């Protein structure tokens, strides 16, 4: 017993020490950077800090309420938001640890938890966006679902309340409901209570009712009548405009193409745990671990498959828009759930190697291995991926050598797993995963730190804010030819009433194009302005104009 206590203490010590080190590293990497994701960061900053919640087109009211506290940091509100992000991301580790402890010892569970927050998903801590907070909330929800042998009515209601909280961070949480319900049903199937159908229905109804009631009540408290719209204005408009679309062959082909991209990419990065899910091998003689792994597999499959399909459908719908394409792999809509695959792998590693059907492992290995090889040979031809959409994949596009090295080590783990479950799972968990993380962060860190210096639009906005002053900044319009960079300028000006005017390169701004009540113009680039505006300040690439007073 003493040895067991020392081991548990050591696992917790490793976990908390690793959390502290990663927290300090992320702060060091993120601090002082200029915004990276425009216009998302501007939108979330605007709705969190500068406008009433009722005027937000996105119903992320819980995120807005917490991140409104960044106003206390003054002009350093962005770094304050990153501080919050780091806290949320790192704080998810104990819940991942607790779930993993059902299958492995404390040191291995600590390794799994630390690997998840050291992975490329930690790039989201650098953005004024809700991903880090959503990551924490999802793993708290998963701990409620997976960390208990039996789910009673009180716990099912708490799961519903937590799910409502997730939807107030990101509205996409409503798509987690199928996975949550599947896991609750699986709990009852393994405990022999499936004969009491009424009990299962009561638990599901309790979860759904609690989620709906809390979501509507909290939305109303935060934003009044506007908060009762579950999807919010932005996503509600998208849903209503796309629901009319037909389902012809072009839609089907687009869906197949998008799904193929996600499935093959996942096979390349997580081939061994995906093959384990496909083979459905027994865990071992430990009945509790076997039941827990059964629920974990059901939950993992339901969450990832459903979110992947929703993501593929969304990709097809928005593909015709500017800056979008079918080739974009929007991993960020479900990559918060990918650590579930590492826990599945930990379950495989803890199982005796002789258990399981060799033929099923061979079939699963051949299918997943073929998909992984296909991805390694073709993924770079799908189009340019960006670090925000899919940080896990970005390194594969940044370096061909990194792509082939990561593919080889993951394929080796998959091949060995077919022959010996425990050794293959160990190779993936303790070699392939750390190798992929180290290589990824080697390329990601310079990319993130590349925003340490301001660009022309940000310099122009900072100068305009100082010259115009806080009282008149609401009467300023920013004129330029690059929409993304114009949002960078708006972020630095930091006023909800400052307007943006997008013009073609070298096009003149006419009087009718000047927004009403705007008396100041910040013109970035070569654009002529109406004669009534007088130049107040100028640099090589931008100028500040003020409308001449009519008083003589």
C-alpha cells in the first residue's frame, strides 16, 4: 500500500510540475504578440469588452462575461486574455489525468495529460478567441461522463448544465449532444440496467431538459431577448440561408471530398488508436477497466464522427465564399476531442498483448495504414492549410521532411500494434506522440513569434489613436485595400464605432463613400480622398485626414 501511495503522489507531482512548466512556457511564447487571427480576434474582443452582450451576433455570453475582465488590464487587454487562455488550457490536464487513471498508472496518466496540452492545440492560447476556454469546459464535461461508473439523475442534470455552459462559450457545443447521449446509454448497457428503459429515458430527458433550461435562462440574463436565440444572429442567418440549398451530386461530391481529407489526415496522425477503435479488442481481465473502455470508445466514436461530419458539411457550404475552399481542413471544430484517442491508446497499452483477435487487428491495420499512406502522398496537394484551422496539420505543410518523418513513426507504431498490442500502443504513446509534438512546436513557435512586430496597418492605427484621441475616435473611418489588415487596424484603434472602408488598390474614395458622421479618415495605401478632408499627419504608406470645419 505504501508503494502505491508513493507512486500516486509521484504521478500527481509530475502532473502539476509539468502543468506549471507548460503554463510558463506558453506565457513566455505568447506575451507581446500582435493579433494573429483577423477578423475573429477583433469580433471576440469587440463583443467581450466594448459592446453590450445584447448587440453581439455570437451567443458566446459566458466567454464574453469572463473575458470582459480583461478591460482591467487597459491597453494590455490582449496579453490578459492570453493569460486567461493559458489558465484554462492547462487546467484541463487534471480532468484528462483523472479519466486516464481508469486504465493506466499515475505516471502514465500524467504523461497523457501533459502530452495533450503540449500538443499544437496550445497555439489557441495566443488568440483572443474562446477555444482554450472551450477546451477546458469540454474536458470537464467528459470527466463528468467518463469518470463515474454510474450516472444518476443528479449527475445527468449536471452534465446538461455543463453542456449549456459549453454552448455559451461556443455555440458548436450543441453538436456534442449525440455523443453525450450515446455515452449515457452505454453506461446503462454495461451495468445491466438496459432492461429499465424508462430509467435510461429519464436520464437522457434530464440531461436535455437541464441543458435547454439553463441555456435559455442564462442567455436571457446575459442578453435579454437576444439571448434566447440559441444560434445567435450570425449562425442563425447562416443556418436559415443554407437550409434552402439543394442536395445534388455536387453537394455529395463535396462532402465525400471533405470527409476523405479529414479521415486520411486523422489516419496519418492517429492511426494506431483509430485502428484500435476499429478492431474493438478486449481490454483485459479487469471488468471495471473493460466497462470504462467500452464507454470511452462509444463516446470517442460518437463525438468525433458526428463533429467530423458536421465540419465536412460546413466546409462544403462555405466553400464558395472568399478565403474558403473545399481543401481547407477545419480541425479546430473537433480537435479539442482528439486527446480521447490518446486515452484509447493508453487503454491498449495497459492490456495484455496476447488478448484480441489478430485477424481483426490485421484488417484494421491494413485499412488505416492505407489511408495514412494516401494522406502522406497527397495531403500537400489539397491546398494550403493555415495554423488556425488545423495546428496539428500545419507542420505537415511547413516541411516535407517533417511530414514523412511523422508518417513513418506513426506507421511503424501501427504495424507493431498489429503484431503486439501493448508494444505498438507503447511505441505510439511514448515515441510517436512526443516526436510529433516536438517537431510540430519546432515549426510552430517561430510562426507564432513572427507576430512580435507590428505591420503598416497596426502602426497607422496606433498613430491615429494617439492623434485623434479617445473622444473623437468614434468619428474615424479606416480606408484600405486589404480586409484582413483593416481588421488589424480596427483592433488597435479599439473603438466599437470606428468604421471600415474597403477599396480596390489605388481607387479613390468619393464623398458618398464616406460613412455618415465620420470627420476623420485614416487612409492606408494610395487612395485619393474628397477635397473637404485636410491632411493632418502623413507617413510613406498612410495618412490621416480631418474634415474641414464649415465655420469661417
